[in-house]
């Protein structure tokens, strides 16, 4: 039985197709570096490469696209709920303010 390996990557930094195989290079953040203009940037270090047949790669991309659609849908649902809740809160505040204006004021 094969051992499962967990690979962490901060980003995909390279991709190529060779001899019917997709090769993906993954990297981790390896600190900051300054360029010749003195600007600070991130230095990435390639730590692993995933090699897979093209048909498997195409299937993996389709799975990722589906997952992305689900995440976007959930984000829209949450945003919609937040808007609905905000409108409800605004309505409650307006209602309370209106009641407060109509209520007889106590004499001091």
C-alpha cells in the first residue's frame, strides 16, 4: 500500500507539459529579497513537483473549477445574508426611532 504524502505549497510557480505528462512546480515562501531597485519582494523556493498524465490533469482542473464555483456560491449566499441582516437591523433601528418620536415625552 502506498504512503500518503502531504505537501504544503504557498504557490504554484511553474507548469509544463512534456511527453504527455503535466508537471507542476510548487514553492514555499523562503523570505524576502530586495531587487536591484531596492524594492522588497518574496523569494520562493521550489520544494516539490507533481507529475501526472494529461487526462488526470484535465480531470483535476475540472474538480478545482467545480470547487471554485461552490466557494463563490457560498460567498454570495453569505453576502446576501449579510445584506438581509443589515437591512433588517436598519429597519429595526428606524422602527425604534419612530416609536421613540411618537411616544409621549416624560416631564422632568
